[in-house]
C-alpha cells in the first residue's frame, strides 16, 4: 500500500551539516531533506531532544525554531514553528 503524502510543501533532498541547539547545548546533525515547512535530520547516534529547539545551517545563514513531528532511531522529522 503506498504511503499517503501529508506534507503541504514540496520536499528537496539535501545533504548539509546542521546544528540543533537548545538551552546551552548544541548537537551536530545532517539535514537530509527540507521543505518550506520542515526538514528531516539525522544524527550519528540516537539523541533525546526537548519539545522545541533551533536548527541552524551555518553555511546558508539558516536558523529556524522547530518541533519534532516524528522520529525513528537516529532520524527525526521536524516542523518549522512560525
């Protein structure tokens, strides 16, 4: 059975280094895909994230507040909070 696409915006595959920051800590991640409304990120090992955090991609001067939408093992889908 095909998966039903629930995203409102087109996703684009990317491979960029990013940083998740919350409180006073930062965790390196790899951004695997992005859309206007969110992204999928991957970590080297499983991590525990708070309800909301910030995703930064330094080389793009990109900073967005986010919340987790789904997760499996080392991959997390997040939504950008407006």
